[in-house]
């Protein structure tokens, strides 16, 4: 049986989400706003409310209280707070941002991991590969901005997974290439300028993404002073954004979410990727998942490889994709695009996979959110269409989609996994 060689390991490492090597694949950021010409709101949409959907990556469910985020506390106390929000499995950035945008579980919308392989395309998707990230072939479902634009309601995005790709041939009317070069005051100025546009050009849906908390929590740990400082930065920015909203005099509703939580992991007793037959399987490896894709789809080969891996498992679990936990909705029955490996390997909390000379980092996510509450995300909402002073129970993030479509009066035209129970709890 073939084993992971140094060559194979490093080729896989280049696909790993979060590696500094990945960042080098993106060219220097184009910081100019991208505008799709010729679009405008239909007059019937002029009096619709506005929604700003904010994601603070890695903003764990308890960070607002833990790090005393005073602006979020003040604003959410006048709106709706959830005790926590459950991300989809795997609790990683790209699958969950696209779940929030589409109201679909990862196995249904096609973005099944931060790094994965599509056997039918013979192509790998990785979040640091700009060529793949901007190719619409990877993105199923109907993102909120696509739904809105189809119904002549303009949208804008200051970063969101999928917004750089022409999903169904459509991008937001106003959007930016992702990068770290644009300072926070400039990002806020863009939102202010969008809200100052005339009725026919003003976006009613704005998505806005903050990476800072996730970055610091990965590098320093979820409880570190650097993470606390990042939470304070986001909180101050939210206060400044709300001042912009107040000055606009527009009926703007804010929905603040995160994609997942964060936990402290074991950086000493790291796991090496197990031996696998690379002549028979394509393999993608990340800290939190390993996918094995059978080249022949031979059931006997898959079963044999599974049994060998299962017998040797120590510190991780091995699954046939047909028998992963039902609560994940992450199996061969749900896998509409065939992008989940035939065999899936996941570490047991708090273990992580590591290889080569790569330094393990103390903060990680990706574990089963139904077993590890530290994976839970945040949800807060406030604004003129939002109930006041309510705390609601924990719910799955897939239902945020229906909430936003109800807020904006959009008709869902593609089947989703999103239901209206959340809307009944949140909306006036």
C-alpha cells in the first residue's frame, strides 16, 4: 500500500485552508469597488426595508459577554439574541458562509469543505486558489444576492464567500475582491456611500465580512488577549456602523452572525495523516478533515481501505460516507455534487492533523458542532422590523436565509433547507 510521501504531503499542504503559502496564490488585491452597470431597483422595491448581514469570522457564541463587547450588548439588547447558533458540519469558514448565503447544508450547495476534490471535474477547490474561488462551477443553490438581483432588488457585498464568482451568471451590483489591504474606515465609508445612493441605485441587501477575530484566535488561541482585542475592534466598528445607519434615516435591519466558534486544541500530540493507497484514491488533507476519493468507485476497494484505516485509527474517526452521523447531513445520500470523499477521516477533539515542518496553532474549529459547543456561532439582530428585548433558543444557521428573504419580501425560487420558524421568533 502506498504511503504519504513528502512530495504528496507538501502538494496537499498547498491546498490547506489557512496556510501562509495559500495567501501567496492570490495576486495583489484590486481594491476598487466593482460595479455591475445598468442595474437599478424596480420602483416596487423602493420602500422595502434594508438588511446588513454582518459576519465576524470565528466570533464564538460567548465572545460578546466574555470580552465585554459593549456596542453589541447595547444593540442586541434592543433586538433579538440567540443563546447560540449551530454551524453546519464541518464547522469551517467557507462551507458555513455559503450555507448562510443559500439556506442549504454544505452537501446540498456543493461547498463541502475549505479544501476538497470533485472527481467528475478532476479539479480541487481550495480557499486560497483565486482561480477556483472565482469560478461559478463550484457554487450551487441561489445566494441571497442572486435571489435579490433576479427580483430587481439591488445588493452589495464587502466580502462574502461566493460573491466574487458569477453564480448563475450574477454577482452583487456592488462588490469587492477579497483581501486585507482595505482599512476599516474605508470599508465603513463604502457602506455609508451605498446608503446615500438614490432610491433606484441603493442596495437593500449588504453583506459585510470581518476576518480579524478568526485570525487572532487561530494564531494565539480563543482566550488570548489578542483575540479579545480583535473582538473589541469589531465591536467598535459595529458602533461606528450603527452611527452611519442612524444618520441615514433608513429602515435598516442588522443581522450579526459568525460562521463558527473556536476551541483550544492539542498542539503537542498532533496526528500524522494515516497511510493510504494513493494509487487507488485521490486525497485531500486539512487539519480537521481528510477525504479519500476512490478512483475506480470499486466498492470492495473502498471497503478494504476503510477497514484498514479503521483498524489503525488512534485519535481520529474513520467513516464511510454512507454512514457518517445523521445529524451532520453530510453523507453520500445528501452529497448532490459527489464532493465528499468515499472515506472521511476526522480528528477527535482536541486533536488535530499536522505534517512536515508546519507549526501547529492553538486555535481551531471544524469539529462536530452538535458535540462541542465551542464550535457554536453568534446570532444577534436589531432594527425596525426586529422584535425587541428577546432571547431565543439555539438554532441551526441554515435558517438565517429564510429570515432575510422574509425581511426583504423576496420569494424563494430554489428549494432550500431553510425554514420559517426563526422568522416567527425574530420579526415583528
